C-alpha cells in the first residue's frame, strides 16, 4: 500500500539523533521552557529571517495568542472583523471566533485557491481591523497585493503558515516574514513536524513579542508575578529539540517535495484530471499535492483499488459546517466547487521514486466512469 503520509519512514532517519536528544534531555533535569525551546526560537527566527519567534503549544494557539496579544495592545476589540479565506482548515477561522472577533470569509483565487486579492476590498467595512491570509497547501498567497491592501486600509496582517514552512518568493522572503505576525503549526504531518503538538509565532515587533512570551505562560515573565491574563501554551522542550534536528533538513525536504511535484506535473496527462497551477518556483513547498476531478469519488475509489491512499482537503467548507451556523447564508460558489472536486495524492520526502511512478501510471489510466 502507498500510504497517504508515512510518518514512520519520515522520522526513521533521525532515530539516533532523537535517542541522543532524549538521554541528554532526561539528564538535563529541566523539562519546561529550557534551552531547547530557547535555541529553537533563535534558530527558527533566523531561518524565517525575522527578529523574534515564540514557541507555543500548537498552531491553533499560535493564531489565538496573536489575537489575544493585539487585544492586549488595544489594536483589536471584540466584534472587530478579520478577513480570512473561505477555503482553509477550520482552525484558522476558529481562532478568530475564539477571541470574540468576527471572521469574514473571502472567496479564493480560482488558480491558487488562496485568498483572492481582487475580492478583498469588497469585504472591507468600518469594523475591519485585520487580514489573515493562509498559504494553503504550501503555496504563498499573493503577499505583495495583500500587503498593499493592508497598508492602504491600515489593517493588521497576520499569516497562517501552518502548511508553508520554508516557502519563499523570488526575492527570498519567507513565509512568516510578510505579516506583522505569523502562526506556524508543527503537527507531525506538517513540512516541519514534531512528534506531537507544537506551534510558533514569528514577528519583527518587539512589543508583540514581549506580550506573547507572557501570554503563553500565564501572563508572567517572572515566576508568580502575573502582569496580564494569559494561558498555558508553551512549546514542549522535547518537541523543540526534535524540531531543531529536523529544521536542518527542511530545505532539503522541501526540494524533494518539489522534485516529486515536478514528476507529477510532467508525468500526469489525463484530460479528466486537473493539476495544481505552479510556476516551478520555491513559493510552493507542496505540503499537499491537490488534484481536481469532476469524478473525484470514483477517482479516489479507483486509486484505492490500486492500493494508493488519498485524502480530501477539505470535504466540507467552513460555511457549511454545523459549528458555524452564522455562515449558513454565505454564497461562496468557488469555495464549494473546490471542496467538491479536490483530491490530495501522496507527496512527502520519503515517498520512493517507484511509488511516484506507480501513482502517475494509475492516474494516466483512469477513465471517465460510465
Ligand atoms: C491552515 C492551518 N491552520 C492552522 C492549523 C492548526 O494547527 P494545529 O493543528 O497545530 O493546532 C492547521 C493544521 O492543523 C492548518 O492546516
């Protein structure tokens, strides 16, 4: 069986490093916010070419804490509107709602599936305070246009980089360095994945950084002195150690992902399968390789019969989820069409060449169902 994602083979190569890490960690006697988190924060901010990084419990908290910090700074208040793509993972939108802010769903660009910059201005009201683009599937959103809009309307720009560690534009600017703040997830399946939950926030804003450091630790920077109301959301020390080991391989892993993506792009030739639009650059790190077909269910079943696993990202759009009854009247035809036709095929660094070729062959032999 060709697994959709094989976390075991992805992490196998680090086995010895992880064992050493664990023995040293055990011996260190310091298990929360120790040197691993501190070093990871330094190394990850350097990698993203930003001043500061704060390690937190997961990607959802990274987003939530950014909103909490801006409320603390007086830039956001409950009821303020935040523009967000309608097709993203639900965590992005939940984090806005969690902080008493109002998510405003914007339709995607039909080619990249990322938030459509041409539509954003239509949704700006006198309550709009922020914009939260997502680099979906690993491809940078159109950050030049979005930065222009954020500046024009004085909006806070927050990036959701949960799927885009290491993607960069032609000037070498990285995901996580375009916004006023950016959120990362290190969920095990991400391009930079821990062996458990993990997340981080990157920013160049010292004041935001200072507040975030307190917020993740009960609002305290000095034990038992609580300056603001915070939460407990600290990046785990052992996960930080694991991430430091894997960060050294991130660019290499992303190159391998693009190599496989190129094989798919060049090899798949079937008129009833649509391939993702990509110019070949490093703006895409292929967290997911998402194809489209009007016969999606048959295609998934067909691939399964060839022992090829697939997944759908995502089957039900946020505005049609039971948890968001407030969106029930939203008209988002592009988002719905995407959700009805997308299918993600296996793509990860430890996928073997022969597996890639088997997948290409199977896709090319797929026929329109009767
Ligand atoms: C786009 C996006 N945002 C946020 C998250 C939330 O990250 P986490 O699962 O670490 O909370 C995820 C992944 O799960 C994601 O894909």
